[in-house]
């Protein structure tokens, strides 16, 4: 298994609800410690799970009864593309904060990977967090 393969951490807490998964979302953002790195920008890869209850939407087959993955995608796009952070840790924390504002979201587990910027770095650098609502 790759060191950056995303493994679910949800379902191990008090609530073991259903999950919506979005993988390998690629967005161009202006994040980095140096001004030059922020100015140049780069692609950031987001993997995430949103814990929510899907029983009602499974019964009604109506998007209004679930957390719409289009809304999740838009939150991630807006934060990554429109924000500017020095640290990936700050970026991933803001993503969690914004995703937890969506109605029906009980918990988020996400990882942001910054592709290699240093010689010999291989896969890149990632920060992974798990946050309850």
C-alpha cells in the first residue's frame, strides 16, 4: 500500500454513520511558506469523507435529503482556489471547518496532499485530519 493511500478513519468514534467519499479532487491554489511559492501556486489534491446519515435519502431518492456532493465539492474548490495559506495544516483545518458547516455533516476526515516541491520527495507532503461536528 502506498504511504498516501487514503484509509478511512471514520466509523471508529461514537457515531458510525454512513459516508460520502470524494477522492483525488485536484485544485490549483496559492499556498506555501514563501511568497514565491504562493505567487507561483500549485495543484493540491484533496481526499475526503463526510459522515452523514443517508437512510432518508436512500428511501426518498431525493438529493434534498442528503448532503449534496456538489456542495461538498464547491466548498473544497472555494477554500483551495480562493484562499491563501502558508501551511497545509491551516488549509486542511479551514476545509474541515467549512465542511462541518454544511447541514447534515456529522464528521469529516480529509487529507490534502501537496505534490513534491523538494528533490527526492517522491509522492509529496500531506496533512490528514479527522474532525467531529
